[in-house]
């Protein structure tokens, strides 16, 4: 059985894995060697990131990158944990940059003392509060915990004693209903 100590094939352009060039034995070997490491990889990612979802994203990104390169060292555990840590730091940097750009891009970033901007913000805030009041309590609770308190899906699921999937679906439905109501309120204004 071949080992993954050497590159499998020349990588395809743009780093896209070419599944046709891989042998099923190598993929099976990769899976067999990675599976025992998964709990430690997720634990490493969880130490860096605030949610299980982001931790799994970092682990999957790392494994895809390693699999597409076609190389896995003999003692893969420490190398994979280091790569997962790098992926986590990358995700954290991206999130920090995104939040900085979003906070700078708000309507008050250019002219905080403009009365028109202040009036618009006040009207929008009032419309949002009114729309939130019309939501069913299940949807409103999940929306407020996620958007206003900044809790993760997992934290909300534990607090409300519901599955994470239910949290996601309620949040999606709450956003859709708020979008409809806010569109109606803004069209009427």
C-alpha cells in the first residue's frame, strides 16, 4: 500500500484537487490516518476560536488544504495541529478586519453630527423595535441573543435547551420576517 510521505501527483492549477489523479487507496489511507487525530484537531481549534462551528471550519479548511497538496507526514498529529492553529489565527484576523470595516462603514462614519443622519438612525431604530415586537417570542429570543448579545449558536442552544439546527432555523426565519416587516414599514414611510 502506498504511503503519503511523498507528493501524490503534480498539483492541478489554482490548487484545485484533481480527484481523477488520486487513487482510492491513498484517499483511504489519508482518512485512516486523519480520523484518530480529529478530536485533538477540533480541541486545538476550539482553544483559539469562540464557537464550535468556527473550530470545525478551521479543521476542515486545514484538512482540505493538506489533502489537496497530497502530502501527509508520517507523524501527522503535531503538524496538523500547527496547521489548524494557523487556520484559526487566519480566521480570527479576517473576523477582526471584517468587524473593523463594518464599524467604519456605518452611516455615522462620515458625518456623525448631521441631523438627517441622526433622524434616519432614530427612525430606523424605532422601526426595528416595532418589527421586533411583532415577532413570535421564539424567533425574537433567538434573534436578540444572537444579534444583540453576540452569543454563538451553541451558547443559544444550551441556554434555550434546543438543538443548534433549531437555533439556526429560528434565526433565519426571524431575519426573513424582520426583513418583510421593515421593507413594509420603510415603503409606507
